[in-house]
């Protein structure tokens, strides 16, 4: 609060048998970090990676891109649904991997093998790559260029051939893409996993106009989810609403909704 001192945050993430620790600093270096490495070696019964992140910005942003490795590996590899993917300090991952995989399994079970599937807000492509194992063809749409680049690397690493990642704004890319697919008379499913603010109005307008056959909408904010479902209610009916306790012992919840087009 006073913007004084060196250590702003400690971010720790355990994946499999490795814990990655990132010290967020209000400074340019971490003095005597060798002492910390020795303490961690003697007190943690896990492999560990130690990073520091320089963040002298007066904001509530925790991590910046200025991250340096002090000990261990820059990235680690883990596997979900037979997909190998890389994790670094800035990788976005759900905080509860067990529940994350329950959600992904439910989404996968509601995808047909004949579907052309569009994964909007696809990020670094983990869910996109999982869906590629069942759907006929998958398109990932993501506005952040670095995330799209990471998604392309993920597909290449896993030798996935039926995914095309598109870097662009959903509200512009989505209607054009659906119209192109509709010309070949294929069944279209849409996966939406927007940030807490929900879907952009232009994206919802594009969905109502282009009318994919079904939507699987994953939300971390019930308020914006309810708002968006109302906007889609003239075109889609709700088939199920399923909550997942992604954040135990808190008021927060992850919700998956399946929507079918009204013919």
C-alpha cells in the first residue's frame, strides 16, 4: 500500500511434482537469492523453479512480462486428456485442475464427431486441442497475438492437424467464419469462455445473426452470464445449466450452460 520495500507478492503454483515460485519485486534484483534457494532445497519435498518478476508499476497488476529464472526450469511439461502442454509463470491455468478437467470432460461429451467447432476466446489453445480429439474440425479465435502463437506451437507439438487458430476480434471473425462454414452445410457448435466481463455485445449480436446449432457457454461470473443468456434467449433455449465448484469455500463458481438453437 505504501509502495515501499522490495517484495510485493509471492505467486506459487504446483503442477504434478513441481512447484514454481515467482517473487514479484518492487526493484531490479533479489539480493542473496542463493540463501533462499538453499532454504527451499532443505524444506520443500518437491522439485521447484524459482523466478523473480520486476513490477514497479503502481497498479493492482501482479505479474509483468519482465520475469527471470533464478533456479530450475523455465518451462515444465504436463499432460491432460493426452495433450502435452507447456507451463510458465505467465501461463493462464484454472486454479483447480481437478474441477477444470471435469468441466472439459463435460464439454467434450457434448460435442459431436460430425461437428465443426468454434472455440471463441480460445487463449493458448488447451481446450481447443482437447476438443480436436472429437470434433471434425476446430477453429480457435483469440485476440491476443502471443496466445495465438502459443496455441499454434501447442498444435504442432501434439501433431494436431484439424485445428486452425485465428488471431482476431471475435465480433469480426465469428460471423464471417460461421457464414463460410454454413456454405458447406455442416453442423456448427460454438464454445464460449469469455473473461469475467462476459461476451462483447458485438459478439452476441454476431451469434444471434449467424445462429450456430449449439453453444456451450462457460462462465466465471453468474451476473454477466445471466445478462448474455437473456440477449441470446430469442434465438436459443437452455438445455442445461451445470455449476462447478472451481473455488471451494468462496462465493465464486464456474458455470457451464448448453444452449440449442430454436428452429
